[in-house]
């Protein structure tokens, strides 16, 4: 998924618009279709933390593709004068996605911040409920995620994740710190997710402004 916005690897694009004193503020996101990411990102706009702190408007953009396709889509979106920031959200996947490193490099060259989950986005969903410190392949992450939230398809029950207490970026941060300490780099940093940076950029980790 790629995110672009005015401040500011799956198969669909979403956007966030944040009004400022002079003009609207907008971000775009790309995420793989038939996956939980679009449902999860779409549910964030209903959070009072986001409505109060950022007035974000999240849009869904239909293009599909693997990480490199998504990175290219984000680069194109970042050229829009009305877009402040772009981010990419994609998976490492086991087995590995083709051209993943090229996608990361392309995004970085254009100032696009990736939010990468290893092995997949379902790890981020798992971290809402419990710690996960051991290696997972994509199948195991999907199966565990489904068990924890009770879903029977890729469409998640957004209400299970919308409560502020369910946002657990600290668990992802702990994994990141462990990999830094052990000097473990992608794709060997399984499990890991940098979705917490995206959550903080949206303001979903903060209480609603009063």
C-alpha cells in the first residue's frame, strides 16, 4: 500500500486529506487488493482520534500490483501538487515478493516512506492482540490473525481494531529495537512491522483532542 499526502506493497491506494490554514492536506495509500489493509485503513477514518486531531479523509484508489508496481504508483501520486506526503505499505511475504528491494529503493529515492510488514500485514493485526516474537510465514500469520479476531475471510471486523486500546505500536517498536540491537536487516527481520510509524502519522495513537 502506498500513502501520499500534503504534509506528508499491496494492491490498492488510499488517501488522506488534512485541511490546513491555507489549503487541504492530502495523503495517498496503495494496498494489495483482496487483503485486509484497505479495510483496516478505511476503518481508521472513523476513529475519534483521527477525526479530532487530523480531520483526515481516507480514499481508496483501485490500481493493483506487487510492491514495485505500488512504489511506482506512489511516485506518480507524489508528483500531484495537491499531495503533501506519500507512503508505501507492503509485505515482505514468504516466499519473498519479486523486486521488493527495488521497490524499497525507488520509494526512498522519491522521499516515500514505506511501512513494511514481515512476513505480511496480518502480523500487524496480530500485534493488536498479543506479542509475536518468533518467525512466521505468510500462511501462519494469516491463520493466527484469523483465529484472534474471528474472521472467516480477508475482510476484517473493523470494530475489533478501532478501539484505541487495540492500537499496539509498542509491540512493533519492540520488535524493531530487537532487530536493530541484533543488526538484523530485511528480509531477515521476521517478524517486524513499521506500520506503527503510519499509525503515529495519522494520530491514531493519541487521544482525541478536546
